[in-house]
């Protein structure tokens, strides 16, 4: 009986870990797409209002 309970507990624990890894992967993917988009929007808006964003040489 101990091994049956342990097997069910371990199976549920592994399933939970895979769900957490999947969720973290989705969050990272959203941020990976959102950050370049936000940077592009920021620089576009800055140029529209006349800010000089060139690097000095």
C-alpha cells in the first residue's frame, strides 16, 4: 500500500512540475516578443516627438 500511495504522489508531483515548466516557457515567450516590440514603439515615439537618439562619436 505504501508504494501505491507513493507512486500516485510522485506521479502528481511530476505532472505539476511539467505544468510549471510549460507556464514559465509561455511567459518567457511572451516577454521575448513584447520587449523588442516595446523598444521599437519607444524609439519610434521618441523620434516622432523630435528626440535625438543617435550615439555620439
